[in-house]
């Protein structure tokens, strides 16, 4: 963790960003891929990390939504597969990511969430970045043990009316199964039941572990303990990435 020997602890949002310092000194920002099991807090940490280093957060979900809603050629092609209930081929996903990485805001650095998902896509990312005259700096692996993931995900409750997410342990509503915000009914998603979460973890390990080993062999992987309060995890993440930003 970061040294906290100052009189008052500053939040991540209050501290001067590493990216700002690096930019002032003419240095580049970080280019990072974020990986981790479901329930590791990738979405939350991606937002904080991207803000801290002043880099765009690029997720495959965001890219798909942008292309489909914008009616791009790639979006129309992806929509055909999705409407048919088929997986969108890697070739289409790769092309969307390539287009996104070529945009001006990603030239100095980026955070990729959800890509690559396999070794073939990892090689494709190498090709994309090579064509752009750059390389990947680091892959940050948010490490959380299985039982903690089950605890985090199985405790979630969603509001049927407004969609707010509560947690029976970490953020419970005042009245059980009733949303504080709108009074809507809370429900337990099918994929958040413990047995389903464990299956999702098995799938994650079988599909993603080879990718993690691939980057580990290339000395690009940094593992990080993602247990604990969100702010503490964010500080550890920033500390882990800071060395790659300058």
C-alpha cells in the first residue's frame, strides 16, 4: 500500500495525479490491461484508475454499445450476431477495439477492460499497438479468492424499479427487500446465487488463466491484492501502476 505518513490522508480524487505530473515532465501515461474474476471490482477500479492517470477507460461493453447505437458498419454487423443470439466473432470485436485505440484520446495511454480475453486477442492487441507505434506497458490482475467473490456477488440485490444495486452485508436497505431510493422491490439475480457464481468462477479460470500465464511469461503481469475497502484497493492499484507511467 501507499505510505500514509502525511498528517491528513488525501483521497484518490484530491491528490495530484501521476498522469498530470508525467505530462508536465513530458513523459507518457500508462497503457494497461485490467483483468480479474467476476466480483473483483474491475468496473469500479477501472473508473478510478482511468481518472487518476487521465486516460480513457475502454471496455468492450462500451465499445459495442457505442458502435451499435451509433449505427456504424461494425455496429450493424455486431447487431446481426447479437439479434440472432450468436457470439460476436473476434474479428468484429478486434476491429472495434482497433478503431477505438486509434482515437486521439488513447494515444497517450489507455485502460482496457474486457480485452483481450484470450491469447489470440493478446497477439492481435500487439499488432494493433505495433501499427500505432507503441506497446502495452502492464497487465494488472486484481486477485480475489473465490469465497470472497461468492460473498460479494451473492449478497447483491437489485431494484426492479430503478435498477439500484444494494448488498445485504455491505450496503443493505433500511427495510429488507425494499429499495430506499424509490420503494421498489429488490430481487436476487439468477446469476448471483452462490452455485452460479462458483460456476462463473470456474469458467473464468478456464478461459482467462491461460491469458494471465501468457502475460506472466512475458514479464508484463502485475498481481495485486484486491481485498478490502474500495479506496484501499484503488491506492494499491495506483501504486502498482505508477512505476509504468513515467
